C-alpha cells in the first residue's frame, strides 16, 4: 500500500527517527492502535452487515445467506466465500489491475485465516443435499492505512450480526431436496463466531515494528507481517507483504507481538461491552 502517498527523504527520516524513540507522528507508541468506530446491522437487504472506520480507513461488509449444495468431499458442511472490492473512489490506484491485485490479496488472507477455525458444519441443512452458503462481500470505501486489520475486524463484526433463517421443514425426493424456512424474520439462528480470527499487521520500519500503520508509515516500511490470531491465542495463518526479507527468529517475534496486540484489542472491546451492559441495567 506504499503507493497511497508520496514522501520526501526528509519526511521518511523524520518518521523513522520518531519510531526509533517510540513516538509516532500521531502521538502513538509503536504498538498502539487508533480508535475504531463500528456499526452493525446497517443494511436491511442482507443477513448481516457492519461498517468500520479507523481514521480515514472505512470498510463496509455485507453477509448474504443463500441455499446451496454441499461439495462432494465435504457433504456435511456449508460454504463460506469472501469477495473484496477496492472502490476506485477510495484511491485512484485502485482503478484497474492495482485494485484487483490488492482485493485478491486481502480475500486470500481472509480465506486462509478462516480455514479450519470456522465450523462449517453448522451451515449444513441436509447432508449431501442442502446447505447454507455465506457470501461475505467487502467494500473498501476509503483507505487510511492498515487495510488487512480493518477488513478482518469488519468481517468478524458482520458475521457476528448475521442471522440464518430457521428451517421449518424439508422434503426429500430421491436426489432432490426442498427446504421450507420460517416467514418470521425474528425466527432465525445466530452464527457462532467465537473462534473468528483477527488480522494483525506488523509494519517493519528500520529495526522496529509498528501496528495499525498510517499510509505514511507504510511508505517507510520494508516489509509487513500479517498474522491471523484466534481468541485462544493461537494463530491460523500468516503472510508477508513488501520487498524485504525476514529471518525465522523475526517471524517468531512478530507472531508473539501480534498475539499480544490482539489480546489487547479483545480486552478493550470486552471492557467497553461491560460498560454498555452496566449502563443498560442501571
């Protein structure tokens, strides 16, 4: 994402020196994240939705649930598919091939992060015959850095708000099957997303790592490590972007830092949830 802005050598040097002394341009330390604004259930025409804003980064996610046929090799599982669209309005570089490549990179990261951690069996209706397929559509409205993390957080929130129609009855006639769902919009099933991962990006600038990088910091980075962290502290995938190479020990350190940052985010979220619940009860 280094193409988003252009910096002179003195500007890059200023950012680098600030990070060396653990003081970034916006006043944060190296491992501090920017505030997140999050809304869910903002679109009526889909089964789940979320809108996330981190400074100038704005993400919109919609989850659509549709009937499908299970794959032959996984007859008792449903399906989960990610699609990312980088709006040209977010940045001119997203026009054409540039946006397509970034969109594929983010969707592949999501698919890797969710592989084997999301229970697709709960999306099965009739083994080998009927299942639910979740289409997770991501639209990047504007970009202010740290797209991977922002998209993953918005996706998790959208899945959390997703409601699957309750199946009332099913009819099987040989290889054909029909299902009948409830007409009551309130008669639905919530998805279990307790194991859904977060993506934590560590931007290597000089000899240090920073989290939640701004576009200016991404310009100064030689490489970025993106780690998928689960709520239990384990990881479900990782990738590297940028031209710089990383040693094995550097990878290990990056993974541990990512886990610590993810726990900090989860803890902050839980505290805010408890405060809201307390206000509602008083």
